């Protein structure tokens, strides 16, 4: 990709004079890549809401009316799987998951950045392998015609949506790696993982 294509894709920092890339209040304008990252985080939040609604509705119906939603257990576990994989996508880019690292907290900024890049590369490798194996699971579930217990609905679409979350995670981790190495200023000063005190 040329430098111009990277600017259009939102992967590279624009070559603007100081203050020219902000909205006048010192806030950097959001490019296409930032908006895409935000949309993935919104999808993850949506699935968190769906899981919470499913659990709340199931409990209330069972407790007050002694009624059970057909396949509520299957839907609950399948939606929770989707939430987990989309959650990985949402937290992998920001790097704001829970961390405790005594070495990281006690080294200089340059070493911290090296640790961040190395850890992100390892994460990229692991999640890429996980995405490959999850696709094999989607394909196997489709080929085996696995169905839910009550409604006899196919399970593979749930696995496919979870896999798409994993693909999003790989993409976002790759963007994070690129930005950490070449344009750490695009991480908004947040590229370093803050230690838990």
C-alpha cells in the first residue's frame, strides 16, 4: 500500500501541521479506521445487551410465570460465545483489559513500548490461530447439521457470528500492531497499558 492509500484507509497519520488535524478544541478528527473500530465496539456492546436481556427475560418468566423460553439454554450459551469473541475484538485494540505486570510498571517508556509491540504480536499470532480453528468449528457444525434442542434451529449461524467477531479481533490487532510500530500517536497516548495499582 502506498502512503496515500494508508492515509485514506486511516492507518497512517496525516502529515498536517500541529493543530491542523483537530476540530479547533485540540481533539483529533476521527478517520474511517477509527469509526470502524468504534462500530466493532458498538457491536460487542449490542451483544452484551442481548445476553443480559436474554438472561433477565428467562429468569423473570421462570420465576413469576413458570414459563421457559424454548431453547433458552441453547440461546444463552450461543449468545455468550458470540459475546466473548466480539468482546475479544473490542478489548484487543484498546489494550484496556485487566493487566498486572510488575516488570512493565518499573521500566522506561522505550522498553514499555517494546513490550507493548511484542505482546501485541504474540496476541496477533494466537488470535489468528484461534480464528482458523474456530472457522473449522463453523464448517464442522454446518456439515454435521447440529440443531438446537427445542426449536431445532441450526447452530452454525451462531458460530459464524462468533467467528466474525474473531476475524474482527485479528483485523483490529493487526491495526494496533501497525499503529504501535509506525504511528503510536494515533493511539491517542493510550498505547501503553496502565498498570493496576
